[in-house]
C-alpha cells in the first residue's frame, strides 16, 4: 500500500521479535498519509491488542488492518451486495 512506504522501511530495519508497544515507542510519530486524511502509525497500531510480532510482515499486516476508515474509499459502498428487502437502497452513482 502506498501510504505504508515510509513505515515499511522502518519495519524491515527493526529487529524481531518486538511488541506492538515497542514499535509504537520507536515509530509511533510517523505520519501515515491516507486517501481521506492521515493518522500516525502509533494511532493505528494502538488499536490492536498488545501482541508480539515475530516478523516485519506480521507487523505490516496488523497495521493494514488497524488503520482508520480514512484509508478506504466510499464508506458503505458495494456494487455487489443487493439492497435488503424493505430497505431503501442508495442512489446509483455513475463513476
């Protein structure tokens, strides 16, 4: 993911195993530029339970899953799910 470029380098250079708290202490102030805003690496990783990462890839994947909804495009959008019976659907949007 594009927004993780700077943190990828830092995670790869870090020694493992490492706890989430140790990563936050070392790199928590790094700003992640998200498509709809930004947040710090510490904010994102702080959302997960305290855990120990054995590899940079584990830390990276956990961070991907922990970023805020500022990392997604249109919220609640799916062109694949049908509207439930009895619920007014959204207005179709032409992209």
